[in-house]
């Protein structure tokens, strides 16, 4: 039987040819090119390339400095058809009406058991952050993304979803088999278990953390009603075990294995703004949701690491901090070896704050908006970084100190923006404690309400190697730190690609006075000259040791500049990393147009 060479087939054939030529793969036997390590027949390779191109999951490997390579393993696919803000969603994809939209944006939780990588996702997270944290709720759409807020058909269909979270969609649980190279969406198994499980998944804002212990995989995330939902799977059979709602907690950050025990950082209240805790898992497959409280904190615990026989934790601030203990900071636990093995309930009040943002940030209002970010023990130190929600410090400052006019509003915007600072410390909690600023500023602008003036004030620190954000203002999150191959890797979020669309779309409903709104709608005066399109995309930096500055491994989203952040990293067991990306460009879904696409990505970093 002959098949007519339709336009679609011609395009597919052309794509296959272009992909092979672009990759430098020859039409000769693989044995002639042993360095290419081609282990499957050429025709099968072409078929796989074409299939992956059609699925939108093919990209040539990206390369970084110092011999690192980044291969795309899995990518979110379009899951909805968009036909305009507030309009019903047409059937599809494929979309006969409207355009494809990819809601799943973040690899938010990531863990590995044997040959299987498990991860949980978050949908339209940039919309959720701007709605829940910044109170931006005016629907908008552009070439890259849309946020419908209260106009979302999904939100309108569920009275439990508030307008500011109208863009939330049920998160997904995925596995990736490192042997077969196949990814599987496990979410349907949750919905099939029972109506309660299905409802719990649909009311989970995102699966922000993942961990495993005792043949159980746990994935959890913040949920409606300021609660926390968790889902469990058998790590061996991959069978879904069940779910549970923790009514006392409203957020979750990171799982950590320390001395054969599994720990978890959580927050209380909306987005964890009313306090926090560290929990120790005491469950098993028959009772996977059993935890004991081993830290009671005035702030939510963010990222965790093991250092000098203790757990060190970064924290996010309380909603209205009344003391420095309620600011973003660094906390250390009692010794894991004291008393019973590991941390126990008697240790809950023994944690100590050893650093906080106010010790560095001279502006009191701005210091209350810092968050604690990625953390890792490396070469005798604990390294950690800060996080800064875009425009949050400007919004809060304008509420506390309303600017007098347009120029004052612009000046306020400029003076309240912060990029990530990178820190390290040793002998934490001891009289010999040493805290050093690795990347940051000697002075920062601070507002004097008595004189209504801005001036540069000392931070009391001198950076060892360079300026905030690794020298780039728009590196606003230190999202993850991971040690592998005796090197420290740091992943950031870079919001420069979003800045103009975000500010112009948000400004009309920003909860500040009219002058601040006007300044936010006109960012050119402070942002445009600093934006570097060549640096769009989240950055990956590497410290080779504790005596050297960081090296930029990749500053372009690891092969896709729409990947505005490196959300997760875990060692792959061979000196590389599995990396989960954040990419909320939900309307960037055109295939085969030569342009990058939106949606989460799972990437493997290897050295070559």
C-alpha cells in the first residue's frame, strides 16, 4: 500500500532530517562513530526522533561551561484549549477551536527511588503567586501566558476555589524510568481510588515536596483552606496507597533524609505565614501519614540540610513579623545524636536561630519581605541563599510609606528591589560562629521615615566574591543548592523575561496608591536598561570548592530560555543531576516552529 505524501508527512520527514543533521548524527553505522554511543539502529533512532518531535519533547542537548551537558528527559504537554480570557474551554487538545495551553508549569517536588525518578507538578504557579502573594487579580493574556484569575472557567466550576487562585489546576504525579526512558502520569490512579482522593487532588494547589523512606514515596503540597495534602505510593510496586489532609499545616517545603530518618519542613496558616515546624516521619506502608513534631518554630521551615550532626533550616517570614525571630533566617537543631537517635519531640523547642535577614538588610520594611532559599553543607560550611518575590518589597513599602508623587514611586521601586544574596557559615550556634557574605552588597538603600529620604546604609558585610544575584538584578530566587561530584551547584530563578508583561499586567490592580501603580506600569525607567535578553532563563552556578568564586555553568534555562527557574535538583548517582525546571509560559505551545515551549521540564545534567 502506498501512502500519499501529505503536507503533514512531508513536515515530519523534514523535521526528522533536520534533527539528524543538526545533531551531527551520521547516516552511517554507529560503530563508525563510537564516541556518539548510539546503541539502537539508525532507523529506530529516526522514528524515535520524529515521535518525540511530534510530542514536543525533543530538544538538542544544551551545553554549559566546564564540560556539562543537559538532556531533556520529559516535558509537560498541552492539556487544555484556550479561546480567550473568561471563555469556555473548547474540546481538546488537539484544539479545533482556540489554541493549545499547557497548565502544568513546575517540577515542584522531586525524589528518586532506585531507577525511578518521582516528581509532582504545579500548574500556572506564576498566576497563583501573583494572586495569593501580590493580590494581582486582573485577568490578562499575552503571547507567552495568560492568568484568568476569577474569570477562569476552572475556578468558576468549583466554589471552593477563590478568585486569586482561579488558575489552579489539579497537580500531577509522574514517574520517569531511568532505564526505559519512559515517563508515566500516575494522577489517574489517585482519582480512581475514591471520590475523596480525587477531590483532595483537585484541591491541592501544587505538589511542592517529594521524599521517600521505608519503601514509601510521599508527595505533598499546600491545599485550599490553608491545609496540607499528602499522597503516598509503594516505591516498589508503584501502587497508590492513599492520601491525607493535615489540617494544622498550610504549606510544605522540603523532605530531608538524615541518619536514616525522614524529616519535613512545613508552615502553618496561609502559605505558612503563621509559624512552622519540622516533622519526622514515623509511618510505614500501612500507615504512611504518621509524623511527630521535632521543631516548633515561629516561622515556616523552608529548605533543610545536615551539617555537623545537626539539621540546618532556612525559613520564610511570618506575615507580620514582630521580632527578628519571625524574619527569614537560618535555624539549627539540637545534635541528632543527643538522647534517642535522631530528633524527637523533646527537641522541638531546642532549635536556635543563628542568622536573620535584618542582620544584613538595613531597610526594616524590605527585610520583612526576604525569604530563605536553597541550602547545602559543602566543604566545611553551610551555604544558603535568599529569595525575593518580584515586586513584593515594593508593594509592601508603598503600603507602609506611600510615595508622594510619580518620581518618588519610581525611586521607591528602584530602591526596594533586591537580588539573591549568597551566604555561608561554620561553627553555627557556637561562640566561634562565623557568618560570611559570599555574594551581596556592602551597602543597600534604606528609607528614613523621619527625614523622608533614601540613603545608602551599611549591611555590615563585605561580599567575598561579587554582587547580589551573581551580578544580575533579576536573579531573585536561590531555589536549590545541591552537592554532587564534590562541587556545590546553585540554581536560581531569573524573572527578567517576565518583567515587562508582569508589571504592566499587574499594575492596574496592584494594592498600592496611584503613584506606585503608575510606576509599576512603567518599568522602563528602572528595569529596561538592566535587562539582558542574552540571559533570559534560570541560571545554574557551581562552586568548585570553598576557596573559589562560583562559575556560571548555564544562564539560559538549560536549553530553553522560557525556563525561568531551576526549581529542583537531586544527584543522579553517577556524578550528575536530575533537574526539575519551572516554566509557566502556558501559551507558548506551537510545535516545530523553532521556538521554545512552555511547561515543566525534567532534565539530566551529565559531564562529558
